[in-house]
C-alpha cells in the first residue's frame, strides 16, 4: 500500500453522493495524476459512487474513508476498494481488517494512540485531524519519538501547507479535500487545482 501512495502522495478525500458527478470528478483527478482516491462513507450513495468509480477507472487505487464500523470493511472490499481508512482505531476494526486481509490505515493523533497502534503492529498510520492536532510541527516532533512510524496526515491540510507536510521524513502521503469543493469549484477549477498539485509532487 505504501508504494502506491508514494507514487502519488496527495490523496483527494472525496465526499460524493451523485454517481455521475463522482465519475466526472474522478476522471479529472486521475487524468491529472492523482491516482489514489479516498471516498468517504458519509452520504447515502457513497457505496454506489465507489462501485462506479472502481468499474470505470480500474487503473486507479480507490479506497473508502470514514470507516467506523467493522462491517464496512468487508462491504467496501466487496465493491473493489483496495484500501480502507478510519479517523481513529479500535481493536475490532484492526482485527477485522487483518481477518479479511484489507490494506487498512487507522487513525491516531496522540502519543498514546500512536503507541497503541504500534502495539498492534501498525507502523503506517493516519494522523488525524492533522490541522487541529499540531499540524506538521507536531509530526516533525513525532519523527524523533516514533522513528519507525510513517504517517498519512489528513484533515485541515490545504494548498498553503501540503508541501510542508510532504517534506517531512515521516510522511509518506497525505489526504485532503481542498482540491474538490463541489459547492464553490467548477470542473475546470478542480482540474487547475489538481494540475497545480501534480506539478510539484
Ligand atoms: C476528512 O475526513 O474529511 C478528511 O480528513 C479531509 O479533511 P479536510 O476536508 O480538512 O481536507
């Protein structure tokens, strides 16, 4: 999983409810080189959107986000997700991901949460909510403490600071929704934003 993320280290975190819109936006992002997509399970049609995107763009690495119930792991695996992301973690989520052999990225923000994941053998962790948990400066401090842990910070990251995160030695990739805001951005705006990201990563 880490290698796929290293190849395209900015992961759009997408909340879709309309299948057609989800396909149009995903096409733009993938064409521009953002080939790792996280679709959150926060809308009634999120699963249908994921299913359509997986079918239409087999070259992309499509994962599901906001996994908070263990049953969701098998559901998203069955519709073709290649990874699953949670804002936090519990032992039942971790055990279920292991049982079904799903690439699983659980979240942590405090030292105790990070240590707890280390105890579960998880050395690639989502740092959530990055912006409200000390940002890249906190991750920089964690690099000296948790030398073996690699992070995917997510939450509150934007155009202004994503490169600061990517420059850290303990950051493999990061997630964010800033490149897609369907309320304020046209498809053209999304393409321009995606291009501006891929031109520097
Ligand atoms: C999320 O869970 O929505 C992600 O962390 C994205 O956060 P963002 O919208 O602040 O980028």
